[in-house]
């Protein structure tokens, strides 16, 4: 199974192959299904503003080994916002989120 959605940054289409379907059927993670569906739906909807309209600093952390989110999309987004800062780290999708949390929170105003 795969999910297609519009990339709000590039205007193209992103296809995500559902590699999680094997564990999403397990009772222990049944509650995650609605969260995943919500995330995919939100990614495909209009944000109600263009990236170049953002008038606040935007800091992005991205794992160089992230197979879920292409680095090129994150680079384009960081260039489109007026004060975009992209930090790439040696991690994947989840490890970047976990490993960079202190740095992310330190920059939160």
C-alpha cells in the first residue's frame, strides 16, 4: 500500500510506501493509526500561507540518513522562508528527533 500527497514546498507529488502496515495491525499500536492518517492528511492540505510569507526565524534539523523526508525538500523549504536555518545531523528520521530535542528546545523562545 502507498500514500500520495502534494508536497507544499515543491508543488509535486510525494509517494510514501506504507512499510508500517505490518506493525500497524498489532493491538499494541492500534491507537497510532489515526495519528499517522492525520499526519498524512495534514501534509497534503494547504497550510493557508506560502513559505515566503513566514516572518519568523525557522530552524530545521534533518538527519542525513532520513529515508522518510527527502533532504532536497527540506533544503528548498529552508531557502524559501526569509530566515531559514537548516542543520543536518548524522541520523535518520526518528533518531534526529530524539537526539536533537535538547538543541531544539534550547532555541525555542
